[in-house]
C-alpha cells in the first residue's frame, strides 16, 4: 500500500524543500502530468521541464503565502502545468528560434503577468474573506491549514466533526458566493 500525503504535507514539503516529500511528488504526481504533455505532442524532456516549472510556480506561491488550495494539490499543479504547456506549444507554433535573451524576456513578462493575476486573485479572495463572520473565518483558517474536522470541532467548541464539516461547507459557500458576486471575478477568470 502506498503512503498518501495530504495536500498540506505537499505544500509544506515543497516550501521546506523536503527531499522525501519532493521525491514523493515526483513519483506520484509527475506521471499524470507527463501523460498530458506526451498526449499533446510533447516529449519526455518537455514533460520534465513543464513539471519543474509548475513546481516552481507553486513554490513561489507558497513562499509568498498565496497558495490557497481550493482543490487538491495535484489538481492545482496539473492546471498550472497544463497552462504552462499550452503557452510553450503556442510559442513553438508562432515563432522561429528565439535568442536566449528574447526567450528570457518573454518568460519574465509571462511570469510578471502570472504574478499580477495571482496577486489580484488573492486580493479579491482576502477582501471577501474579511467580509465573513469571525467564526467562519476561523473555521476556514483551520481547514486551510490542514486541521482535521475533529480538530476543528474541538477548537471551535462544536458538538462533533459532522457539524464542523457542515459549518465549513456553509462558510466556504458564503465565501464563493461573495467572490462570484464581485465584478472583478469575471475579469480574473
């Protein structure tokens, strides 16, 4: 039986550059991303580059405290890698060989755009998070930090884990509704 890590363990391991976690990430998550790249006209080397770039994006987000997982770590990494691969493919189609300087400038511009988009998304998330009641904020903070429902119930003084799960769901739904009701949401999608 394979040892399964939690999304929070992936995130913390990536942030701390933990060799055990990084090895686990490569063994468990790379094959799915490699499959996508290979099925979409890429090579094994392309898959390795895309995966490495995807991990770097997640690392920078985690380091900047902007990695808020609304899905699983793998799903988030897969989406980032898929986007990176699409950009690489479109660059290959539309351009002849670029000088190293030109390629670096393009990559810097794309990184800056991605960072700007991420900071705007995070600003929207934070502004809407602050509109939630204190109890909802606390429940979601505990949930996003990787606490179990049992621990959340204990910390919040709830009767049991089922109630904690219900409250987390309600609070998350409120947050999503607040975010989607903001005009910036459609622009940032």
